[in-house]
C-alpha cells in the first residue's frame, strides 16, 4: 500500500548538495514530491542514519535550501539512493513542485452533446 499524500514525479537536471553534519556530498534528484524526494548517486560515506540533513537543491534556474531527515536508503555498487522527508517545507519549493505536477483536465470541457 502506498502511503504517499502527494505523487512522486521523475525529474531531470536537478542537483543536490547534501550534508549529514560531518561531510558534504553531491548527487542528483531522481524524483520529488511536495514533502520529499529521492536522491541518487550519493557517495556511500553519507550517514543515512543521521537525524537531520541539510540540502541545497539547484536546477531550472532556481535553488532551495532545506532541512530534511532520511527515511530509507538503498546501497548500490559505488553509491546509494536515499529517500528524504523535507522538514518545514518552504513555500517556494511547494510552488516549484506544483508547477511540475500534471494539470488536471476539465472533464466538463470535453463533453459534447
């Protein structure tokens, strides 16, 4: 069962700089939602059990600084994927994600009598 409140959307060209409080690492954003994201290509040295993470997400001419916490991780051969929950979501991020969400079609506009 999927417990997500908002759908995840695959994205391209978003980079993330992430700190676990000890080190600073770079990766890519694989998918995102209003309250979370999945980061990929993160070095294995990132402490995915850290209570808080600091994120700087850049792309599409914008950048966002946020606090987050890791929810899950998956190790790969030379890197890892980490699912992240954003804490205190900034309004600018919400607007950014809403612009990426698919627009709902007006079903009444398509009915022909």
